[in-house]
């Protein structure tokens, strides 16, 4: 036993450290890293204790040591899951400026959560006790609470396991096909480009809001020390990534209300940190998928040209290797990437599929006790006399069950609660993930032990501590915990044969309940994803980095027909240029007094909106042939807002300053794009054939903003501030 642990424990610790270094972001504190590492190590210790527990039960040696290790691992994960990790997670998520305030915020949020959950549980216990469903013969209220806790982990863990048992082999088999994988990557790149664009705008907006709040706050303001901390944080962000270029911010109605008290300043700091983390997370994911797609393209090209290249792998990311050794390495790389890896993936998918079938068979035969169809029981009985062999054959299927469960857990959680991104996972996400991993480690181990039938119905030490599965929750019936695996098996088979997706597709209005997975991205290539990918390859060949062009690419090529891509690109490029100019003027501009900024904020923007609409209409007429548009095209032109009130700014509702101006400008540009797509009243080819001189749209927008900067008699006092805010 000790020989096995001398190997497994160092390997477990090394795997935890390497995994944490791979996923942790650059700003994760050291105490968070230590907490997460310890939680993961304790969770995996529970898993690797199962083989030793089975060997101890069969040989009756070392029961005291195993019992101590079980207690240490189980209670460590219990305390980490329910007390330590939530407290640190709330502390890391808080935006307060002192240790005491952040700790108070964390304690308050956790108390609210536990009070709500505890109240619901107490109400349920009182209701069941009133109905006579809880008695002394069932272990009383404490026994009922422990049984419910164990059964909740077992039932939810079993369904998470069932989803992973089906999806992991299917996903590996599906991705082994190059064409299918290229389709999936094209869809993922298109989606991530949009998310990265939105995250870039949110981050830019957070920077603008923080800078504007700092500009309007005087040096004698009592909140100025907090603002100085935020300013230092912002300066550090910009120094760490000089390549980040803000594309303009949008000020909403409440974006200038962060200077009211200390809590509002803490909210501003938290918003800025979250916006930064989200942007770099999406950029990391986008870069990762782009590189995978480009490498896959190289693999396909090398395989198609294998006869011409002499079965040597030629990469577009690095220079060709020189010499005989380099030629041999190119051949080895070709054999691995183009031949072996694809076939190996299919073999692994088949083996994992067989293991999934064996686990499902063992789960389905828990209920009958007079015969044993569990493959794992047969293997254990065959290897019971060899300690190392026994522990290895037990550990392999147990680790696969853990991988399947955690795969489903991460898949579901990344949609709502947290994200696991290489080198960009935040402290809050790491703590949430380690809490979930620790919470499900004991139920997974307990579930596996119930799949194994030892001689004379012997019970392991862990089973004795957790209790018999037949009496875990007696209030639901003695056979409940043996029936739910059958429900899980049925659920897994339905997932494997896509029954749920077929039912949802049959009822078209149920598609909002559909769980999105990679299988949905295999129906054809995404055009915008392919265009973005080719632009990224072109950028790499020119010496750029992946992601430098994604912001305009995401706007230009998303869900746009290929024949009008260039038409919509110009409008979006102009918008990006204007937003960049606006942000630069706001960040680098001079400090403004709070009174002027407040007046500019509440000043109506009707006149400015009217000038913008008039200038855009004049620009459009000047770009059309002979300076005018045809009656057929100009009448329904979407340059005129659909809202009658917005067509006449004088009679429309009062704007909200900078926010309404930007919203109107954005709506106008989007309407231009929609008109080009629907009406095509200015085809690009027609403009090129007639060789008409057209003014650059960015110059026209610059002229518009120059007009807006000119003071009017009514607003001469704060026209400069308003122009900087744009």
C-alpha cells in the first residue's frame, strides 16, 4: 500500500500544481492559490484512497491508517466547501478598499445565502415532521438531514456522471474528423469574436466611467483617496497591456453616480476589475481557438500535399527545420499530426465508450442483489492477490468517473457561474470551481464503491462512515437509493441517442430550453468565422499577434452576407474610429470642473441630435450618383429614424445627454447597415463601376463632430465638455 502511495501522492500533488499554474490568472493572490491547491489535493486524495480502502477491506490490514486518512480528507473538503472557500470567495469578489470592509461584505453575503437556504430546509423539516414522515426509527431530524445531504450529492452527481459518460466519447469521436472539427471551430471563433468585441466595449466603457468620475471629483473631496486607488489600478492596467486600445465608452444615466459614498466607489472598483477579467478571458479563449483552427488547417494541407512534400510537416508558424535531423523531425511530426493522432483519438473514443457502457451496466444492476454483472467486481476478484494491480485497475475507472462528472459540472457552470480559461481564470472562478470539485469528490467515490460487490458483502471503511445506501434516506423509501441509478441510466441513454434534442426540435417553440453543445456547430461552416480566421492568418504572416484585428472583424463580418461585407465594414470602421477618438479625448483631456460636467450631463441633446441626423443625410446624398438618391430609395431610407418623435427632435422627448447622443448615433449607423442589407441602394460594385469620387466615411463623421464642437449661443459655456464626453 505504501509503495502505491509513494507514487500516487507526489503525482497528485504535481498534477494539482501544474493544473493550477496553467489555469490561474496573473492577478490571483498567493493565498487563493494555496487554498485552491489544498482543496484540489484533498479532493483527489479521497479518490486515490478508494483503491487502498478496497485492498484494506480484502486483506484486513491497515484499517486504522485508512480511517484516519478518510477523516482528514473528508472533513477538510467539508470545511473548505461550506466555510473557508465561500468566505475567501466573497472577500475576493468585494470591491471595498480595506481588509475589514471586504471581510464584512463577504460575511454579510454568506450569511444571507445560508439564512435563505437554512430557512427553506427548516420549513421542509417542520412540514415533514408534522406529516409524520420523520421518526426516531429513521434517525430523527439529524439522520434525516445527513441522509438528504448524502443523497443530494449522489443523485445530482449521478446525473452529471451520466451526461459525461455520453458526451465525452461522442465528442472525441466527432472531433477526430477534421472537417467536423473545422466546422465547430469556425462557429466558436465567430461566437468568441462577438463576445470579445462586447467585452472590449464594456472594458472601454468602464475605463471611461472611471476616468470621468475622477475628472469631476475635486482634490478636497472626502472620497478622493478611494478614487486615487482606482486611478492607480487603472494606470497599472494600461501599463501591463500597452496593446489595449479603447474603442470608446458609452455613458449611461447612472454611470456618473459612483461618487456618492464609499459603497458606490467600491462598486466602481469592482466593475472595473470584472470588466478587465472578462475581456482578457475572452481574448485568451479566442486566441486559443484561432491557433487550434490554424494548426488544423496546416494539418489538412500537409496531408493533402503529402506526396509533394515527401511526407514532411510544413508549419506556417515557424521556419522549416534544417539538416537531416530537422528533416527526420518533420517526418515524425507529419506521421503524428496527420496520421496517428486522428486514429488514436478514434481508438480512445471506442475504449471510453466501452468503459461508459460498463459503468452503466454496473449502475443498472445495483438493485438486484442475487447476481453480480459489474465488470469492476469481476476485475477486483481476479486481481485481489496483487496489491498494485488491484489498485491500478480500481483507480482507472474511478478517475474516468471523476472526469465525466467534473466535465459536466464545468460545462454547466461556465454558462452561468464561472469560467475556466487557460492563464486567465480569476480568483472567484477558481474558488468556485475548487468548491464544486471538493463537494462532489465524496459522492463520486461512494457511488463507485456501490458498483463493487466484495465477498461476503463486506463494507469498506468509507461506506461504514457514510452509512448504508439502503437506509440513507428512509423517508423516501428503503429502495430509493437503488432505484435512482436506473433513472440515471435511462437519462444517459436518452442523451446518447439525442432524444431530448429531437423532441425539442420537433416542438419548435421549445428551442429556448435546448442545451447548446458542439454538435449544434457541425451543420456547415460559419462564414464570418472563416473570414475572421483568414484575416488572422494574414495578420500573423504580416507579423501581428492573434486578436489585434478581432474588434473590427467581429463587427464587420458577423451574420452578414458575403456579397455585402465590404458595404457594412465601412460604417462599422467609422464607428470604431469615432469611438476611439472620443475615448482618447476623454482620457487624455484636461480635468474639468464638476459643475460643468454636471451641467453637460443634464443638458438636453436635441440640437446635437438634429445636427447629426442632418449631417448624415447630407453625407449620404453626396455619396449617391448626381448628389441625390432616387425617389424609390430615398423615401424608405432607414437614415430617417422609425420613431416619428425622433424624426423631429424638437418635439421628441428630452435626451439624457451623452448617453442618448451615443445611442442615437449607434442606431443611425446600424440603420445604415440594415438599409444596405435590405435595399442595397448603394451597391459597392455600382460605385466602383461608375468610378465616382466618394468621400471617406470617417472624414465625413469627423466633419460632423467638428460641427458639434462649434459652440451655439445657448450652450457656449459647455460645448467643449460635451465634445470631450462624446
